[in-house]
C-alpha cells in the first residue's frame, strides 16, 4: 500500500498543530455492522490459508464477560484472525497511528485505538480502561508493538503486567501458527501458500489477576510469548516451495558470519549470499539454512543467526565501537491524518541514544536510551524503503537511510541492548543511594 506524502516545513507543521484545538476522541465500541464487515472482509484470506482455531479453557469466561486479549504479531492477517475468533463479540484493538493514515474514520468505526509505537502513552492506558470498564468491550493488544522480524517473540515492555492489573478483566492469549511463515516482513509482502491456525487460551481470571503481583503476571505473559516460527515450520514439516522465499533475507541476516562484513549480504530467490567473501546459503523448503560449497556451517537456524547478531551488537556497545551515522530522508506525523516530508538530515546512534538533525536546522531531536525499550525498524515502509522510526512528544520521526543497505534491524537490536545497559546502570545508581 502506498501513501500520500505532503511536503512542508517541520517548524511550521509543528507550530500549526500546536495552535489548533485537538479534543481527544474516545474509543468507539464497534456496532454489529462493522464487526460483521470485518469478519466478511477476512474470509478470502482465511479461506486461502484454510484457517482454523482451537479454544482452550474459554468456557471459564462467563457469558457476556469481556476480556483482555494479547496476541503475537506476525503479519497483517493477525487482524483478520482476531476479527474471526472474537466474532460476534465487540472488541477494540490497539493500533499504531500510521495504520490510520488515509482511513481514520473507518479505523475508528471498527474500534481501533491509536497509539505511538514504543512510547509511554498515558492516554492509551486511559482509553483502554474506558473501553474495558465503560464500553464493556473486549480489548485486543499486540504487546510486541511490531511485527516479529525473525519469527520469535520480540522484546516487550515490562509494563504489560501493570496494564493487566489496571484493566481488571480476564486475560486471554491468541497465538498464531503459520502467519509468519506465510508472510514474513523481510520478504517484500510476497505471500506463500501456508496454512494458518491459532489457539485462543484463557490464561487468568480477574480474581487471579487481583491476587498476583505484576512480576508474576509478566512471567505468565513471557511464557506465552515463547515461540519460534522457523522451528515450528521444521517440526511440522511445513513446506514452502516458493522460489522467492529468501528475497530480502539480508534485512534480517545482515552480517556475514564468515567475513564479519555488514551490508553485503543479498537475499535473492532461495539463496543468501555475501558479496564480499562469497559465502552462500540456501534457505530450504523447510526453513533451514544450508551452507553451499566451503561456506561456514555455524548457522542452520535463522533465529540463531539473528541472536548472534544481537550478541555482536552488544559487544560493539560494550567496547565503545557501536555507531550508526547516516544521511536520511525525514517524514513526520503529528496525528493520525497522515505524514509530511520535511526534507533531509542526519541520524546518529551511539550508546548515548539517537540524535536526529535536519539539514535546514529546524530539527535537533534527542532520543535518550531510556526513552523506549525498542524502536520501530520497518522494512519497505509503505513501499518506500526501510525505516527507523522514533516516537517523540511532538511527533513521530520516520527516517529513511539514503543508503538502503544500512541494516535497520541492527539499530533495533542496538536500541534494545543499550536500553538494557542503561536500565541496569539506573538500578545500580538507585541501590547505591
């Protein structure tokens, strides 16, 4: 899907937005027409994937009782799955503001609640409480806040447990199988022929939630978000024969384990090749990496390679060598209406956080390490290019590196590891006081 971009001056856009009155729009409980519409729109995709789901313990949910549904996030089909397994129950789903661009009215009618990615948003918490307690609607959230990159659970904020406590309604998990394998983010929206299924499992009653600590609730959630789509594919012998299955894989596996070079991996067809040293791998029909000729055989499992890249990033940070410094094209969004192109600039990332500056001098934004536990690193954002997005108090900054071989996934890994280091330093400082 493409998007219409309005060009303008950053300062003028921000000033005009602040000068206008922006009354908060409360969530709307979707009526049966829009719930049915979502269900019908979902039918073609779900029929094509032979979708089925299993309910586990859902008889514990009393008739008419609403719940808080957490769901792993793999691809666009997740929303269609939610609309199907919950039908005809009303539900409001937490969605990022960029999902509203060009279709805000419809998104609000179907019950979407807008929020910034990876941003501490007290308004969102109030909207969720309003939805659960006033509207008596079900609340659906993707706590990972973005699509999984490697088919495993992404880093989640530890505030999820607090949110469960505040809502005070039963907790349910929707876990999908095959959604990632069908349409992984790195693969340029090329869909594969894969069956998709889901489980809908009752986890905690409101009485249990009341008696549990936040840490205990987070432990339950973290256990549920322990999955590996590539492992699932292999164990269940899910065959993916499409000859484009490795297209774009270098977005995820950006560092060669043989020569340690970054930005020279190329995923094309069924192969992943390093243009620097010639190391070559085949992504098999069952999701395994097969080393070709004399290539290093250290990694046969995609998430293991990605985990190694995380370790490499952590080492760079600890040794003071980590640095991202790149010219970028900059978009911003100040609301759910759309995006504005505000020119070019430079994005720098170190252990001290991000600094974004524009060539015209109007932007000088700092994103400190403890500002967020992760960032949005998206592939082929609105069919324009890979991005690093930073959510700030005034707007969201969408940064498109001029050099599209720069691995935005590395910036996401680095942000998560820098946050962990900064948070531990913060805790140590508190203890020493």
